[in-house]
């Protein structure tokens, strides 16, 4: 009789290619309203990040959401390449001192209607739904592609990201140190179709155990 693999084992066998089941295309492109903005974050395995943001904000200002790759230097990276942690620049030509920086992160890019949901509200949720204190790791998922990061799209977003991060550090994560990177958004690359809406198309698929909404009190102005 067939048995169901534990979730953490499923995670080890994330597909590199599509199958009939996994190649389901995302829903038809959303109609983007005038004034829509983007919020781009990385918080570990992008399957669960997308799932939680859609679940919480669908019908509440979320216009569209895509999973993909950002923060690296390689053009048009695929999932297999991103998993290597080597889609960035080599800092030293010496073999024994090689250090790769600016690697791509598994990320979520939300298109939202600012008349219905504020950018700061999305960032507050970001700091509730993952652990921003574990550098290059979420749960058992380890590597630079799983780092915590906010990629801002304007000077205003940068200011807001730094303000929310400071508040989250002092009020929510005060016993640890937030390691979230705050960086200007570079080129965004959509992930392969089978990664889009993955947990919608594959109920019971792998979800990182660090991905859940913490019961934090509302952030206060200081």
C-alpha cells in the first residue's frame, strides 16, 4: 500500500521539471488597476509565502501575486540554478577564497491596490508569517535562496521598510536580531509555471514549518 511521505521529505524532492499535474498554468492575468504598486519580499520557500499572502489578502487589495527570483546577477535563472546558490558574483579569483554574493532569492512579488491595502500592512504581515532572525534559513530549508529580504521599488518604500523593520525588531523580535536585507529591487524573473500557485494546485504539498502567522500585537508608533 502506498504511503504518504512526511512533509519534510517531500521538500527534499521539489521538482526541477514539470509533470502533467505540476504544469498547470496560473489563473488568467489579473486586471491591473491604475495606481497599483508592487511589494517584493523573500521569506524562504516561495510556495508557502505565496499561499499565506493570497490567503490573507485576496479580496483585500491583492491584485496579483507571482513567485520568482530576484537579488542575483545571472540572467533568466531557473530553479535548479538558484538552488546552487551560485547565481551571483565571485568576490575573489582565488579558488580557496571564492565567495559568491548577490545570489537570487526565492521571492514573492505582490501587485496591490494601495487604496485598499497599505504597503506597510503587507510588510507587517511579512514579519509575522516567517522568522526573520534566521540568516539564510527558514525551518529546515537552508541556503542564500531562503534568506529574508525586502526589495523596495521606490525611496518611499525603502523608508517604510526600514521603519517597519525597526519597529518589528523592538516590539516583536526583541529577543533576537532581525537579519532581513533591505535592498533596491533589481530585475525580477518569474519562476517556472509549476511553482505558481503551487499549494493551490497541490493541496498537502510541502509547507515550511516556519511559515505561520504569529499572534503579535499591532505595531505601535514610537
